[in-house]
C-alpha cells in the first residue's frame, strides 16, 4: 500500500496571503499542496492560473498537486509545468484526447493525473492505466469548495483501487473530505486526501496541524 498523503486545497485559503498560507500548511505536516485551477467554462467558477502558481513556487519544496478544471487543457500544460507543478491532473471530460494529454504531461517531465467527475464511469481510464501516475476521484461536482461528500463515491473509490492493482498509481479523493469520512475513504483504498474547507476553516499553522493530524489518524485508522 502507498503512503498516506494529505493535500490541502488552497482554494479555501486566504488569497491575500497565499505564500504564507502555503508555508503554514506544509509546516503543519501536509505532504502536497492542492492547486485548483478553474476557468469559468469547464466549471462555473474562476480561481487562478499559472502565474499565481509560479509566484507560490519559491515558498515551499512540497509537491505541487495541480488539479486542472479547464477545457481545453492541452494548450496550457507546458505553462503549468513551467510554473512548477509536480503533478498535473486533467479531467477526462475536458477533451477528446485523454491519452494525448497524459503523454504530453509525462513528456514535460511531470506526473500525469486524470480526474473523473462523480457521474463519469471508471471505464474511461481502463485503457490508459499505464499512462498515468494518479487517479483523482471527485467526490463533489467540481467548481466550489465546502460541498458535501457524495456517499456513492466510496464504492467508486473501491473499484478504482481494484483497477489499479499493483501499479504505482496514487488514488486521490477530492471534495467534502472531513475527519468524519476520512476513515471510510481510506478503507476504500484512497491514499491521497484533498481537504480545503476542513483545513482552512482553522486560522494559522497550529489549527492546520491539528486538522492534518486528525485527518491522518482517521485515515490510518
Ligand atoms: C472542487 C475542488 C476541491 C475543493 C475541495 O472543485 O476541486 O479541491 O476545493 O474543497 P473542500 O475540501 O472544501 O470540499
Ligand atoms: Zn481539486
């Protein structure tokens, strides 16, 4: 089994002090930093793009886990690689050429991820399993933080885990993750947990550390 990773989504952080927020969550024990990029087209909200990520890069050595909720994604992959993203995740629904997108990300020297909306079946990734490094199961409809976890996604996580088998692929869950459901999500086979509002409802590094620890303890059972 792969190590448990906590990936705080800075979508819920204080945007006026993002550099400090990133340093604080990493000091609080988070392994990854989850970067939610939204275009107002693939999802009904706009967040930030490569320039903001580039500005954050000098603030930490932690893995930048970039979740692209943009369509098309391919024309921007190089910009996100240049900005310092370590993992670049595209949505399977965002374009007709998922295999090409994944190949492009790997050719840029980055880890390639694919994200699936709640209604999208796992079968869309069946034939690209050897071309990806991460599967991101959306447990809310993407676009906004602070939504409720969709319970039917636990079964989808378990099925994704079975599909992965012994391949070196991280299984990440994003949306409505809390200390209350982290155990169920991890038991189904997820090893990377995104949490936005659960972490950033606290204020500052001590609060963040408490939540990161609680999520990890719950997930590690
Ligand atoms: C939703 C984003 C998530 C979101 C998670 O579109 O992809 O990363 O910010 O936020 P919470 O943890 O509040 O559901
Ligand atoms: Zn996300």
